[in-house]
C-alpha cells in the first residue's frame, strides 16, 4: 500500500450556506465516509484545519511570516489515506460525500518514502 495526502480545499465554508438540517446531514455523511475508510484500513488520519494560520518563507536570509497565499482558496482539512495506486486514491477521493454539498476541491498527493525519515 502507498500513502497519499488528500488536501481538502475551498473558498470560504460551503457548509455554512446549508440549513442546520443540511449541515447535520453533511457531518453525518462525511463522518460515515471517514469511518468506512478507517474500518477498511484505507484511512490513517483525517482532521479539519482551523482557518487562521500563516505562511513562512525565507528570502535573502530573512524569514517572512505573513497571511495565507493571495488566493481565496485555502486548505481546510486533510485525509491521510492508503491506496494501491494514484488511481485508487482518486477513486477513494471521488467518493467523498462532501461533493454533494457545495464546491470543494481535493488535491491528492503521493507521500514520498525516504529512508531515514520516520
């Protein structure tokens, strides 16, 4: 099995546009999806991220910490999944029920395995 990071991205919070009943249904659907993947051994971890944060960069030997990128899109959570291939990771990600409830983007990246790290 290979490891993949799936970064959950959007602009703002599409769930906030839903009614309280729809929000509850959304949470239940996504929770069931995560539980199913965990029970099948495909999910290592999943967590939302807080909206506040900074980007740290270095230029000319000086560190700069500032707000997020200039884009409105931010990473709002992640899944750390296991799959046999990128194609399977895509299939797993496309089954995420959050796509039913607004405009979401998932970025799927293979985790590079480097000897001596972890």
